[in-house]
C-alpha cells in the first residue's frame, strides 16, 4: 500500500437538475451517470471511482432528495437519505442563488440529522458574475455549518480539481477499494439500460419520460458484435404510439443515438433491437420495480 494514501466513499446529493451527473462525468472523465434536463433521471445508486496519486474516491450517486409521490418516489427518497450516514463525505450540489427554496430547506433538515462532514458545492458559476458568488456562499453559510464551500462549474470543469483536493482532505487513510482502471461497479447491462433510457428522455417530449423504464431482454456477444434486445416500458397506450413514432421514426431515432453511445461504452459494434410495451402503473408495483432493477434490499 502507498504511504499516506486515502480512500473513502462520497455521496452526491442535490435537487433534480442541479448537475450531479454532469459533475460526476466530468470528474471521472467518461460517461457513466446519465444526464438529462428532466428531473428524476438517476434512479439507482451509481458508484463511480476516481483514482489519483493521493487517493481513491468512490462516488455514490443517489437519487435526488424530494417529497415522494408514489412507490418509486418513496424508494428513491429512502435510498438517498439512508446513504448520507453510510459515507465519509456528503457533497451537496446547489445552483448559485441568494434564495433558499423549500426543496433546499428540506435537504438542510435531512443534513441536520447527519454526522458526516458536508461540503457545499455551488455549481454553474460560469453563469454568474464572480462577485455574486461570495453573496451566495454567505447565504448558505448562515443556514448550516458546512465543512467547506467550493464553487465549481461542472459543465466547464472550472475549479473541479480544487474540489477533488478538498474531498481528499476529509477521507480516511487506507488502501484503495478498486483497481486503478475501475470506473464503475454497475453491471454493464444496467448502464446500457440507463443509456437507452437517457436517449429516450432526450428524444421524447415532457409528459412521457417519468413513466418509462428500460428492460434488457438479452445481451450477447457473437463474432465481435454485441447483440442487445431491449424493451422500453411505458404506462399508457397513447405513450406507446408516441415512443414508436410515425412509421417507427421515433424508435429508430432513440435506437440509433443509443447505439452510438453503447458502442463507445463497450468498445465494439452493437446490434440494438428495441421494442415498446405498455405496463400500466409499473411505478406502483413492487414486482415490476424489482423487474427493472430497483431492488427492495436497496431500500431496507
């Protein structure tokens, strides 16, 4: 083991759309967490790993903390809140603002129950004037005793090196958990399903996406080509028509953009076949939630 090497677990919290996945992807330097401008994009805890000379940071990306509306919502909130006590550092990502809304206040209440050091990360500083940032820092400092406050831009990467240094300061000394070349412990099938779901979110309009899931029916290698059969599950017949599109045009678009990303991920040719199926109210069915990889044991 290297002398003075640090390693530990860090969780990233924040309201939907503050840029958690963008920050994660920037730090890791490759696309693991899916990104979308629609809320509730990240559903499972995604672990990504950053190894540097000084240490290894294992990021646990949790679903956003918010008030739950259904079983899927409850599940996401339970995981997010429970993981705060299981890590070495909590990173709370916020947008630059002098106004602390109800969503932020709800998160502050959760943080007050936690013993873990909390680093406040003010994201999107590329969108505001430098002198305004001090006022934002001041606003948040009055609400909670943060271990550190670090302004960054996840999009441009501004100040993210500093953030890594600050995180390492709070991690315990110890051996690394993963090999240097590991960037995630997510099974490939799950990342592939998430990539397809991301592309569907990008291509479709507002009202459908919350109600879609992606199931990988099969994934096998044959003569250097990875053959993937996947089903997009939606909640209504009318949604099915929209996802398929005129003469299958929308499904084709989702398929070709997803295939491009999956080929980059797996580093091989991909033959992707997509189907669409209606499963009414899957978000309120325990059996279906398990089926799509949202397991009960993640909640207990």
